[in-house]
C-alpha cells in the first residue's frame, strides 16, 4: 500500500534501523523509543490490525512471536522480562494501520499501561 508508512519501510523507500528480516517478518528499532529497548515487529504483507487476522495467518503471528522471543534473548531481556504487545484500532491506541507488535524492555514496566 503506497500510503502505509510501514509498507514503505518494508520496501526500503523509508530508511529504518533493521534488526531482523526474513521473507515474512521485519523488525526495526522504534524511532521514538518508550524503553531502552523498543522494537517494532511487523509482517511484510499488509494486514491492517490484529482484528483483521484470519485463521490462515496464525502461523505468521506465531512466527512474529518467535522472532520477538529471539530478539529479547539477543538484547539480554529474557531473564529480567520484557513486554510484547500490539494495539488494535483507534481506541486500542493503534497509530499506524499496519499490524505491528512492540517489543519493549530494559526498564520496569507499569500496569495498567494507560
């Protein structure tokens, strides 16, 4: 999608600090980090939000979770803990209409998140 910022990042039209990439998944460092470690993980295929995921995309969502766990280990977060989440829709706080997950760590997380 030409108007989707994440699709443009995936295509390389917008530069990003890539930390992981395979045929289906891209992980980048967030440009406005909310924790010492803040990455965004997204499917390369445009899916608007978690509410739009179909049964057939279950393996893709699982793949993203496995990549997040691996990145958390690589960043030294696995033992202390980390947060892995997605926002869905306007009231859920989703700012970009392309499914993406946040991997946050390196500080104490609060609950409720707000």
